[in-house]
C-alpha cells in the first residue's frame, strides 16, 4: 500500500522517497554473488522488490511508466535521516501498534519541525500511536487513510487526534482535494473509521443473509450490484477481488475493537468462510474463491461456488421474472422502492439487506461522524455506491421505512425518530438551488457548499440554466458568459440529435456568450459516434444519408477551432472515437487525470472519419524538423500505428504521449468535480483577445513512396498470419489517407485535401461486408471482432 501511495503522489508530480525495512538474511543468489548484509543492493532489496512488483499491477498505479522516475528507493536504517527535507512524511507500515509507535518515535527525532506526518491505518486507534511524543509533533500528526488502490479510489479519510492542529488539517484537506484529486471526509478515531465500518457491515450482512435466506452466489450478486446502485463486482466478486482472507481479518479486527455483542456477531465469519480459508480459496490471488476460471473443451469458463456443498458449478442466472421489469426503471430511488416492495425471495432479501444497513448506519451517528453527508460521501467515494445510506433512507422514504420497521417489530433508530419528531421528512432537502443536510446537534440543516470550481450541471438545470435541450443533449448557462454543451445519451454516444444541438449551441454562443464548454458529468465524456445509427444506414443501403451524416459530423468536429469564440472540451473517462475527435477539434482540452482517450475505429473495420485521421497526421508530423531532408515518414508511421492498433490511453498523461493531447493545449485536473469549473475558467481566459485558427495548408503528404512501404509491411504481416485480410484492407485505406492518396512524391497539402481522402476511405469501408460484421458484433458484445 505504501508503494502505491508513493506512485499516486508521483502521478501528481511530487518527488517521493520510498523506504522499507532492511533484510536480516541473504538470499541464495546474494550469497553466490559474494554480497553481504552491508551491501547496498541487499539492504534495498525489500523496497526494490516491492516497487517492481507494484509497477506490474493491473490496473497500473502510475499514469505513465516514466512517472516512476519520481520515486527514489531507500531503507529505514540508512535513509531515514533524509526525511529531514520532506514536507510530508507518510507512515504505512504493517497494522501493528508496536511497529507504528516505534517508527513514529524515530520520525519525531528526524522530521522537519513543520513537516506534516500521517499514518495510513485502516482502523487502529490513532492517538495511541504518538502517545508520549512531543506536543508539537502530535499537533501535526493525523491519519490519512487512502483506499486501495490509491490512484483509482477517490476516498481519503482524515482522522485527527485531540491534539491535531485544526488549521493544518484543513490546509491538508484542501491540498488533498486540489492536488491529489481526493474526496475528503473527516472521521472520528473509532474502529475502522467510516468507510470500512459501514462497508464491512454491509458485506457481512449479505454473507449472513445469503446463508439464512438460502440464496446462491449468483442470486446474491445479481441483487447487490448495479440493480441497487452498487458496482458490478457486487458482493462475492468483491470478496474475491479484495481477498477473502483480508476481509475475514478486517472482521476479526472489528470484533476485537467493538464491545456490543450483537454488533460483534455480525462481523464473525459464517462457516463457509472458515472452510474456504482453510482450503486456501482466498479469491483472485489464489485463483479461486467464490468464483474460479477453469479450462474446458469449450475454452476458459467461469464457475461459481455452491455455498452449501462448496463444490463449483456453471453459473445459473436467477430465475426471478419480477426482476426484469424492475431492472428497467432508470431512477435508482424508484427502483429501490419497487424492489423492496416485491413479494418474493428477491424483494425480501433486498429489504432485509438494505434495512439492516440503514438502521446500523443511523445508529452510528454521532459515534463515527456528526453529519449524514460525511457518511454518505465515504460510502460513495470509498465503495462506489451510487447513493449513500442516508440518501437511500430518503429514496425509500424515511417515514415509510420507519413504519415498516415498526410493523415488523423492529426498533426505529433514535436518529430517525428524532428527525421525524422534529417535523422533517428527509435527511436532505433542496431550497433555492441549494442542498442542505441534517446534522446532529444543529437546530438548522447544514448547507452542502461545494468548492467554487465544483460546478454541478444538475443544479444548473434545476435553477433555470437550460438554454436549449433535446433528448440527446442540453445547452446550459454556466454563468459569467460561458455556455456548456452537455451530452446526455447512454455512454454519451454522439448521433444526429447531438450534432443538431451543437449547431444551435454555436449559434447561441455567437450571439450571447463569450465561449463554450463541451462536457458532461456522466461516467464518460463520450464513447464515440452512435454506431447503431451508422449500422442502420449501412444495412439499409442508404448511402446518401450516410454521406450526409458523416459530413455533418466532420463539419462539427473539424471547424470548432475556426469558430469565432473559444471552445474548450472537458473530458473524462472514455473519450473515444467521435468523442475523441470532438476534443481534438477544440481550442483547449481540460482533462480529468483518469481519461481513457483514443481512436478505436479500426476495431470495427473503419478509420476515424470526422477529422481524427487528419489531425493525427498533423500532430505526429508537426515535430519533424523541416530541413533539407525531413523525415516525415516516421511521423506518418507513428500516426498509422496509433490508429491501426487502436491505441487507447489509460490516463490523460498517457494521452499526451499518444499525441491525442498536445503540450500547452491541455490542462490536467485531478479532482473530477472541478472539471467543468476549470473548463469554464479556461474559456474566460482564452476569450480575452481570442482569435480563431486558420485551416492548415502545410500538411506533409509523403505520397506513393511512403504508401509502398505500408503495402509491403501489411503484406508481410498478412502472410505471417498476424493480421486478417480485412485488417489488411483497413490498414491500406488508412495508409492511403495518411500518405496523401495518389501523390507521387512529397507535397504539402491543405486540410481539405486530407479530409476528402479520409471521408472517401470511411465511406468505402462502410461498404465492406466484414466491417458491418464487426459493427454488429461490437454492438452485441461490446468487444471487437477479428474477422
């Protein structure tokens, strides 16, 4: 965990010194090489092995491989004195109080007097770690509990001691939000704080209910995943991913720290967990847990554990017909209400599960936190719940849940009884576009005040900020003369309606705004063009309509930089295909750190057809020195490989390496809540003295000489069986565009020339039967087809 924290700090540009213990004995290889325990290579072996193992993790902890260069390795005996130059010292040793106490005594003697010191514990008592150390040290000490993996999990729990300086804690929280991109909650020094206390209770409740209700692994995961607003890993898949042994240890830790017998009983492990631990079935890291992958005559298959017999069997999807209709309800609150009302095993399970967790959480206030928003945020950011526990209370109806509890002879939590007795109907309420939440000991509700750059588009819609909208998109007024075009389709795919509203948006911006942001707050910026629309036109042979639609898409993406006012894209998540082409066409891109950006069209038998091919040619050849013998072919090859191999970045920093983002023309944002606000600020900055860019007239086209090399290379790959015949066709069409078509030698051509070649190649590939096969397969499975 310490190494992964170091990786994330390096991701945001901070140099890090990573220290680990010194080994006590030599390995056989070290003995054979004549090394001793005093040899530097031996003394740093544990930290180096840890670091190298961490670099191979999937998903990767670093934004790019080069980021690892910001981490220096050492050990706690030879290099601990080096912390004297550090602004922040992170302790992340094993969860043993004696180890932590001993290390903090050493840190206190060496750390800079104004350095912050934090511990990354998941639940040990914080105050005990620094008991007896100088007050000045205790004032700058607190827990900063990262959730695993630190790069990807948003939650950071800060846990002060009674001695922690509040100003230092607030300053660090601001740093963690702005620089580390974290969602920060301040927890109390109680067992497992907030996230793991409630999250572990939720998971343990499901384990016991699965046993008492007689549900299978398949059935439980169907009921505890996206259906109720949770990740697709649901319950048993999550146990396998985290490690059944680690989850059992967390339960044991809580049993030791808690005093209430009923609460301790929930955190005990059911009998099947104990048996699995004895057999070594600990989950993914051991190759089997509640699920396993096996090789059969049909290939690799997933099998599921039978909780009664502990034998594995093929998956059996639940046979509850009543779930089909409920699962289609788009609003999560309405879906949960209908689920809990179902008369059958599925409805009973969901109600028993959710009501137990809701009551337990309400009973933890004010033990673990003083306000409900803190708890909700911890579960949303740390466990990726769509709604936090108190938001679920509101969704189900606080009074309705209380009545049902009373009907069943169950105790209504004191917090809920107090809320209802005070005349309130919910834990949250909206008034005049502002959100308020209930807090213990406060006469009035507390306003949830987001950071200035944390613009919520939903709030803009609710407060009359809609300028125009249709079923696919909205044009919103962000204030200060900036508008925002918001995509609102599934996966934010771009079709005719989106393109239509873009034209309306540009007309409105031309008249009434200083500039435009293109962005949204869905899971992804855009998965690309609406393939269903393309497939329908291809299948019907409506080529003229397809041609018009493609030209409309091309006009939309390729002319944004020539618009008379600045256009900034705010990208995040999947920014693919046509979505990527939109970003390529903007004046500036504000990118969330976690952005997967690329042009995957080759996977469906096409090439980028909305200026993406042209733009990659420009970006990959612009850096070539224009001397007497320029090597443009290397840039053309780079563009071809990036598109043909459908290279997708795993981060915004990686997108720059692939040339999807250009240095000086994009801004990284680590806190995604700030993305729209940062984009708005960039529009206002560009608007002062803005001048649109003229079309390029100097794009190098290497001609037939370069094309011949691509033909030869593709033929070789085809003969070696490395690519299919249709891959070869796509590769040749792409090379034809990038080399400038039928030109005999190097020429410098205008954008319009390359764009016409790109357009013709795209339409030609649409007419290939194997392209349609690929599109159909991708629409059906979400995966590319190699035909």
